[in-house]
C-alpha cells in the first residue's frame, strides 16, 4: 500500500518553525489581497446614565405644545368636581384633567385610540414624554377618564366651538351634514331572539336569589352576587331594547324574528358601504363649510338617515345657540318631513330629492304589479278627462283624494277589459274582474314643489356639488387617521363619548393649524 502524503508539514522537535506568512503576502505569481475591513464593535453588556432635557424633546412648534396651551385656555373645572383627593388631606394626588385631556387628544391625533397602547407608547414617544414630564399614566386611569366624563366632554366641545367662532373659524352660513356607520363592540354571535332572552333572564334572576355556597369566602361570594346582578340588569336592558325593535316592525313574523345583542343591547344590525352587515351605530356629523369644523355630533340607532336631519340641526343649535342658515345633505336625508321641518325652522335646505315616479314604481313592485305599469305610464286624455291604459282602453274618473298635502285623482278600468287583456298578469294580477285602479298625482304639496323647483337651479346644484368635499372629509379623518372604524367600548353612552373625543381632536387639529401655528410663526418673526 503506497505511503500517504502528509497534508501539512510540521516542524520536528528542535527545528525552528518559520514565521507564518502574512495573509496579504502570497507566493510569487499570486495577486495581492486587500486587508479585511475593520468595523466598530457593539458593546451591549454595559450600563450607562444619561441626562434628558424634557423641554428639548420636542420643538417649539410641536403640536403637543399647542394642545397643552389650548387646554390651558379652556375651563376644565368641571372635570375636577369628581376628584376625591384634596389639597391638605391624606391621599394620593390625582392626575390633572388638563394633562389627561391633552394626552387623549394627542393620542387621537396620532391614531392611538387604545388606552393600553397609549400607555405603552408613552414610554418613548417624544410628544407624550413631554406632556407627562417623563411620567407614565396607567391605562385604567386613561380608559375611565375617556368614557366616564361625557357631560364634561360635551361642555369642552362646546367651549372650543365658541372659541373657534370668535376666531372667525365658524360662521354657520352653510353646514354640510352626513352620516356613517361605525361598528359596535358587540359581535354578531351575541344576538338572540325574544324566547332566548327571557329564558336567560329567568335563570339570572334565580342565580341572584340563591344563597351563595362554597368555600370562596365573603369576597368571592360578594363578587359572584355582583356579577349576577350585572348580568340580570344587562338582560333586562336587552329585553327593553328588543321591545323597541319589535315596535318598529309591521309584520308579526318580523317581530318574532327580531333579535337583540345580549352584550350590547343598544347596538343595531346595520349595512355598511362595503356590503357587510354588523352591529353598529349611525354616527351623524354636521360640518361648517367655512373651515371644516365639526359643529354637531350625534350617535343614532337608526340605520336609515331619513329622520336624522331635524335632530342634527337641533344639536347645532344647542352647541352654538343658533341654527345654521343653510344645510346641505345627500338624498338619504331629503324627504317631505325634512323639507317641512327645515321650512318651519327657516333653514335653507339643499339636497337631491328622489323622483316620485321611482317611488311609484317601487310601490307597484311591492304590490305585485310590474313597474312598467306604474301610473305615470298611463296616458292622460284632457278632452275626455280619462286615462288610457297600455292596452289602449279608457279608464273613467271615480274620485279624488288628498294625502299629506298631495292631491290625487283615481281612475278605474272596466273589468270586462282587464280579464281578457294580454297585459293582465303584469298590470292587474289581483282581482282583474274589478278592473285596474290607478291613483294619479295631480298636484304635489306646495312646499315640496317649491323645493323641487329650487333644486333645478344652477346655483343649488353648484352648492350641492361642494357637499362631498366638506361633509365626507371628517369621516375620512376619523376613520383613516384616528382609527374610529369600530368602537372600543360597550354601550351607546360610552360610544358617544369615544366619538366625541375623535371629533374634538379633529377640531383641535384645525385650531392648531389655523390659530396656534400662525401665532408661533408671527412670534418667531418678531423675535428675528
């Protein structure tokens, strides 16, 4: 077997080893190699002490300073009425309402709507570190402050509106109104029918009446009793809300199928713009057209906007002491009732109104008649004062009627003409032997007729085209920037408070941009 060649020549004992050849020096004939790069070494196994100048954390034009300054100008004394800790008495001092308001408004401006997230970000975000003076506010304190001070929050909202009105940022010459659906905290799987609600309510009452058993001690027993009472109360509220829902249903079968959420009874199933149906509230917002300031906020349980306009105008009046001169809304708000009520208030209403022929066709379809055989497709003969049906037969006048200011004339065909008619299945599917009855609108209510004529003018149409940019921008701000797509709290009362915080933050950002920043720039220019 041949001897294996040594892989590496090692010096023998007593023989001096030749010094190693540098890596960059290779035998003749090989190209030189550049030295390896030298990098700075990261030392993480160390402790350091730093000095932080809180005032230098943010610039002089930072919005945190603006929010803090604004909260100092408004009267927050009502927020302190419920504070139990008093000067000169024992007890831990409470957080200043000015600080809590500033923190929440700054959080919403950054799209932070979670109390836990706000507490976490507070550890490193410069604006929040400056506001709190490097302190930390517990998320329970933040959460309780947001939802438990709604009356004080409403007053703060009005105070800011008055200040913005004095600064010429609000005029109420033209107000754009719109609504949007915001998902409730409750889930779809929490909805139950009447029988289930009553059954669970009875079980909850039995549990509350039972004597507590077990080895848990008095504190556990008290907690169990308290939880039982709270559950019983929620079920009572659910049953009351279910009765409200049932009262709005016209058909007995619909009343039986009505459902209510056991965790959030006030929420309603609503259809959203993306086609989804979920437990929601209808957020109604009125926006002044001058600078986009929100002047009215309401949370409705109605999925339909048809009855919301009058309440929205009343909300603006409560906030600023007067009604807007003009209100612009989309077609969902425009109907006979809203036109009449705005006429009574002296408010100029702008918005598209549906064609009565479309409503007539919808009514025909609901009655089982083909929409192509609606009354406006029948031909009026002025000479004989009769109507001519699609088959060419004459229909005689049988009487007139008046409904809500509209005047109608009724015409009926002969049964002998309808029974053999080839259009009978589509035109007169029910009781053709009696002949088709047609009720024709002769004269529309005067106030509605005037409104239609006004909306035909170029001026009214040009005003309405401005609605989208003004009325829908706050919703884009609230949903995209502030993250208000789904409420984080249960119940209409708390959801209203959350919506108010978001709308207040919207107005504060307008004040920062149009008032505070201009003052800072002017001050800097004067110093220079």
